[in-house]
C-alpha cells in the first residue's frame, strides 16, 4: 500500500514511473532488500554434478543383432550434467548443505561461488529420508549463513528464496510463509515442510529460504507444479531439522536415527471423547513395540502424546518431524496424557544395530521373515541396509522370491539404511512392497503384495 500511495503521489506531481527518485522527499531511503542480500548471496553457491550412465539400446542388447552386424560386445556409457544450489553453513571447515537429490549418484561435484570461483567438492554424507546432503570444499575465503529458529516462524512471515533456477545464478525471489508442517506429499520419507509462495523452480533445489534479516529459515527442496512450471507452491526443509541432520552427517557421515517403537494416529473428537479428554490436539499411541525405547519408558496404547523433546505435538506431522531428529544414544523427554493425568517419561534410544526382529513387527506383509540391520561390504548401499536372516517357506515373502542372505537396500523406491527406514518406507504403499535387494553380487527387485 505504501508503494501504491507513493506512485500515485509522484504521478500527480508529474513524475514518470521511470524517473522515480532514489529517496523520499524527507530524506528517507526507499525500502529495499539489497543490503540484506549483499550479505547473504555470497553464502549461496551453484552446484554442478557430473554422472556417468549406461546407454541402453534394446537392439544392441540382442545377441543375434550383435553377431549379425558384428557389433562389439561392450557396454556404452555417456556423461550427463545437472545443476542445483547449496548453502555454505560452516565457512571455517568448508561445509555446504544441499539436497540429496542434487548430488545423488554423482561421480564429480563442483561448486561455483558468487564471486565466480570454482571449487571441487567431496560428499561428506547424505540422508535420503529427509533429502539432505553435506559437501566439503577447501575453506578459502568462504562466507557462511546464519541459522534462524524455524520453530518460531509463522504463516504470513516474509521470506526470500535464493538459488540458481534454470542455471541463472544468484536469482532472488520473495514471498511469504504460506503454511507450516506440510506432509503427506510423497516427496520424502520424513516430511515437515515449510510452504512458501516465493518462486522456486528447477535449479533452486538446495538453495536458501531466508527471513528479512538474512537468516536461514529452510533449504528449498521441491515445488508442486501440475502444469510443469511454478504455481506459487514451494516447499523447504525447516532450518532446525537441517541443523540437526547436518550435525549427524558431519560427525558420522550418516544419520544414526533412533527407533522409538511407536505407532500413532491423530487425536480427533471421537477419540477425545472415548478417552475422556477435553483437548483436540495431540497424537494417540496405537501400538508399542516390545523391548523398544517406548516400551522401556512405560508408554502404553491409548496414551496421548502432547510433547516430544522440546516440541509440542499437535498433529501426526509434528510427531514424525520430531522423530526425524532423534538419534541413537539420545535421552528424550516425552509428555503424555493417561487417565486424565499428565505423565512425564524419558525415551532412552539405545544403539543395538544387530538386533534381530520379526518381519511382521516391521510390516504385516513381511510375516515369516527375520530381519536385522546390516553393515557390511561397501558395494551394498554404502554398506547399509537390512539383512534377511530367515524366511519361512510358504510365506508371502518366500513366494515372492525373498531368500535368506538378501540385503534390502530400498523399499518403494526409497533407499534405506536400517530397520527404522524399512518401517517408514513400508508405510508409503499399503497395496504392495517393492523391494530392491542385493544378492550374490547383483541387485534385483522383488514385489510383495
């Protein structure tokens, strides 16, 4: 409104739009984001990745065709290039945060800074479940961004997206926070997105979403684009989650996420009445895994979780968003309502990576199997996955082709590292399980319905 009134006054005074003055008559400067962007844009980088992929041609794969035309029996490859964005989060050590999908399967990664310098980058670690990755470059005169507390942002706050859409370096767009806690989009395993109408386009992935003070609010990760272009619905991973995952990747090279052993559903008016509570926010515990952190803490089916860690739990998305940043070895306070009284407990998330569990505890479609976390050869999903130790003959898993010794490395097209990831991935599709398994030096897919 202020800009509209200013334009009207200038037109009345005979000014043309092209001749707007650099300051207001009383000496006040016009509002501008330029000073903030001068500080922040050097922290946002362009990421170029190079990947070698096999060229598939059905004719060349036909042995008769190759013999008839004397085609050499050798595989053909081509080199592809893609681009994205990243944010310098630790200038002293050269750490850069971006999306996992920007650098996934890349053979070579290079970083272009705002001043035009090009640096080679190495991959420190990735978390496909949240779609984050950390890179490291030589710490040569870098500028790092400051983190905001994303838990304090509100719908309607102004935000600015900075990145490299379509290869256009250092592009800035602005908007507001449209919604918080977005999930159920099928984008990632753990979804707790900030929604914004600041324009985000291909190439913006991994870039910064900042507030008007230039602090990092989130990492831009996806858009909702039914027509193939930007429609003003973009999503960013909250800065608090980014900071927690980043710390794990830098420290361990992977995310050692804890398994709480809880299944929950949202509290609705009918459940609230059944449990005799006068609140409408929270999540209800529907299942507690035996010998899990939740079981050891004393949680029961029917408990209403209202706080987990330092976060109030109002919806299921709040619970899963907080669970994404609970790591092995943590002792996490949890607050529940039971029989009309508030009870406070502590979840002791222990590291027991070789514990064997029944597949039925992970998902009913895996009944008849025995599973455990796997850490072995480096050629198997970066040395991680879930090992099948036993399969009952006649079970659905056996009939579908699952065998003892298989290492499950992805489920429903989601890479997994442990039993907790397997459980989360199984929830993505209630009709079928698409498993990618490693067996005898080769990968293959198995479908269980």
